[in-house]
C-alpha cells in the first residue's frame, strides 16, 4: 500500500485512522483500475485515460493523507463522472478477457509477466476483479467456518462487522457505477459465494479456494466470458 500510493511510513498513522486509510486507498485503486481498463481500449484520443488516471492518483493521495469520508465519496463520484465523459470510438469492439488467479500473481505485473499489457496489445479489453473482494472473501470464510466447520461465533461476528465496514466505504462507488453509462457494479461477496456454492463447496478455503470459482462466475455474468 505504501509503495502503490507513494506514502512514507511516517506519513501513515496506525490504529483506526490507518485502517481507514488502507480501505480508502484500496477502493481508490480498484476503481481507477476498473475505469481505466474499461475506457482505455476505446478512447478516441490515445492517452486520455492514462492522463486522467495520473491526475486522479495525486488527488486520491492527498485525500488519503488529509481528507474525510465526505471528500472520499465526492472523489469517487467525480472519478466515475470524469471517465464516463471520455469520448469513445463506438465503432470498436474488443473481446473482454478477465484475469483471475493467485492474489500476488494476478495483480503484480512482474509475477504475471505483464499479462494485462500483453492482452491489451493483442486487442483485448482487460477486466480485473477488485482487490478488496479478496479481503471480503477472507472475512466471509469465518462465516462459512461457523456454518460448516468448527468456526467460532465471535469470529463470525467480527467478520460480519468487517464486511459491513468495507461495504460502507464501497457504497459511494456502487451508487455512482449504477448511474454510469459505461461501467458495471461489482457483486457483493454474499452474491459471489452464492454463485460459487452451486459448483463447489464453500469449505474449500485453501489459498483462494472457492473464491476463484466465484470470480469466474462474476465475470461471466458481467459479460466477460473469456
């Protein structure tokens, strides 16, 4: 997180404030990844999406250091509005290709041999699931453990609270994406689990476990069959 956002550790406070900053930073990163990947393959003027992303990266960094929830929510809405307004070439069609897999390999370009760039160069629209969903998956496992295995009630309750907190911060993104012209709204972790459970037991928790199946189903239902 420090490296991604250019923050020094002495700028980053621990405790509740630090926890909130991590959530905000991850949601900002997920959203920028989502809108850039959606707009960049179709932009009329090459480089528009990248320039817009660079501008917003700096503004998001400032918000993480100094902003509150209201400013965070306003930024989320404005990011989506700005990318939604980018002129696109409606004549273009590109196959949508989703990327799933082990958490480090999926998101780290060196670990995955720059798969996003390779796919884009081959003419695909890359669809990368949100990183925050992996955190939601890990929390949801405590709910599953209590229901199916030997999980404790206290762990289940803590994880349910954690999921509520994450979704509270994702709420502005969901609302803005719902109103947008070019973007889709991610499924909740409960919906992803329900889809996966039709094909694999949620008791499969090693590594990414059932979450990989859930991600693939979410992509397919969202119009990304590859």
